[in-house]
C-alpha cells in the first residue's frame, strides 16, 4: 500500500472558541404525529437558534454559516441543501456552503468553521449538521417521509467505497463489523468470551449514559429489556438470541441506532467574544487543535491507521499530553471504535482499556468517562449531526451543565475522535478558556 503521507500542522493564527451550542432530540420523526413532516430547515433551524440563544448572539451577529449532511440527495432530495434552510433561522442572504464527509461530517464541520475564523476573514460563524437517517423523503410529495428500510440503508453504504476495487466485493461494508474487535482481541491477548464481555459492557455503559440525557433516542435500560424477556441477569440477556451476533464478535447492541436530528455551534474569535455577545456569553470553550486524516477503506485497518495519524497531528499541534485529557468521545457506530480510539489517544492504557470498560470506569460516573451522551448505539446516530452532538455534549460537560450525567471531575480538556465512512478521521482537542 505504500507509506502514508503525514502532515505537520501549524498553530492557529488566532484563538477560536465555541460560544454556543444547540441540539434537537434525536428521534424517529415519522413515528410521531408531532414530528412527522418536519423539514431539514426546521430541524437545522431549531438547533441553530438554540445555539445563538446559548451564545447570546442574533442572526445579525453571525457572518456566515456552514451546513453538513452526510447523504442529502438520498435522505432529503436536495443537491444544495444549505440554500434551502436560511429562512428558518434568520440568515437569508448570508453566505454559506454545504459539505459532506459521511459520519465524520459533524466533526469536520467544526474544522471548517475554525479555519475560517482563525484566518481572520470572519469573527463569528454558525456551523451545524442535519440528517434524516430514519425518515427519508418521498420525492413526489412536498413534506411526507417514509421509514428508511435496512435494505435501502445498507445499499447506500456502498457509496462509501471505491467503485473500481472495493465496492463490488462488498468487503468494506462487511469487514468493518469485526475488523477492529478482532485485531484488538489478538493484540490484547483476549479470549472470545473476554472480547464478547467487553463489547457488551460498552453497550451497557452507553445505554446507562443515554438514560440520563433528555434528548437521547433510547429511553429504556437493558436491565428493563432483560426483565421483559424473562431474564434475571442482564448479561444472560445480552448474550442471548435477543442480542444476536452480526459477525464473529459484534452484536446488534454494538451497532448504531440510525435516526433523525440536528446540532449546531457558534464559533467565534476568542478576543471578540465579549464585544460580539455584549458580555452574554457563558464560558467559551477554546478549540486548541484539530488533526485530520483520510485513509480509504482498501487499506488494512484503515480506521485504526487514520486515528493514529490524526491523533499524532493534534498532539503535535497543541502540545497537549494524553494524561491531560479529562473526557473522551469517539464516533462509535461500530462500538469497538471507542475502545480502540481511546487507547490510540492514550486516554486508556494500551491493551488494558477493556478492563476499564468491564469495571464500569468509562461510564459517566466513572473516572475515565467516554461518550457521556450515550454514543451512537444509545443516543442515536443521525449521521452528519452526531459529531456535532458530541461537541454539544463536550461543551455541556465542560461548563458543568450536564445535570444527572455530569462527570465527577469537571473536565478542563476534552478529546473527540470523529470517523466516517472509511474516508475521514478527525481528532479534536477542546479546552476551557480561563
């Protein structure tokens, strides 16, 4: 495959901070009469206005906006979806752009916005993402949607892979299920049973976290589900045919719950925050750095390698050490991702992170919290919007505003690892601005 071409990053030309965040519930819009018929503009607009309110700014203060959606033509029947939404949040006539990087879209939405502000061209921008991952449009009707079947969803996954050498073999779509788990099992010297228990506990920890988030998709604990099916022990239930394996290792509980939702953030030059918000801003969260890597899926262990490259970049750019990280997020639509990524980032010790997971130490009330919103398997996965939802949760935790799911130690430094579609990985470090 040849050597990878690594990048050395410069520091930003000026400090940039997140000053406001907004989030819709992650939901099945088609299943609820109250939400059935909602449009992209309404979802994005709700999140955008919430972010502006949180930041203490108005649409007049925001100079530009970015719109991310992983699959706009498939889910929304739009080629230029950014153009269609501005009226919903008072930005008519202002410049904008659309971007799409599969499930990494929400993380790269932050990078695009930060680069624009750090350059000095803009002082305050809006960036956000929206996705209908469960309810897709009916092109012959102005507002009606229908449920996206798994057959249709799986057929779209082929778009993530190279047409000539990968897609026709269906290799990328299938191998992704067990690739990381199998490699981790071998390198850590785990038995099949130990790896299975680790994957199950990741699902249990995610669900525990989500149950304390009012906007999460999943509202029922696995313990409740187990009792409903006649199991006294939740682990017996999680190992049963009610939670079948989809490969050699991964179970259904370790896969994403595709859904609909939107999330936004206001990004501002740190030295302009007081002026632009007129002193209304809460606690700015500085973006110290963002590393990015793209490794196409025909490369062996592509997610693992891209995570290593992006993480090396961001540590080099910021000078932050792994031991400084207080809170960790990873896009885990295949749940093994958050174990692998946490170890690559040095947040968990190499080949020992599985023990932390089984002991419950990575739940919101543990000493090494990961995905305090519940991750993709329990908070839900509204594809492009999910990364921005992680940023929303990171800011909420760093401000000490997370309520029942607030982590024990108020985080000063947070690491987020985004991943999408076998093509993009982003490693982000945020820090509370003193």
